[in-house]
């Protein structure tokens, strides 16, 4: 799973930004706007809003039955 791999790779980093080496196309535009940031003339993703987005989609999936835990 994409998000699982991303968190494993970046969990030990102290930075508040992540490199934008993955797509946010599945997130709605309001999430995309709050996550994207420009740092050192490079597009980066803000870590905390990205985490909120991911956990929000997980919570929605669990509550409507699209996602479940075995």
C-alpha cells in the first residue's frame, strides 16, 4: 500500500516537509491545497496536513464500510 510504504520510509525523519515524489490525485482539491508547499523553490508536502488527510480518508473508509480491519 502506498501510504504504508511512505510512512515507513519517512517515520524517522524530523522534517516538517516530505518530498513530493508521489501523487495526491486521489485527495480532494482542498486537501491538496493545504498539503502542498513550496520550500527552497521545490514543491514539498507538509507532513502534518498530509497525515490528517490520510487518517481522515481511513476514518471515512472504516465508517462507510469501504475499508475494514481483519
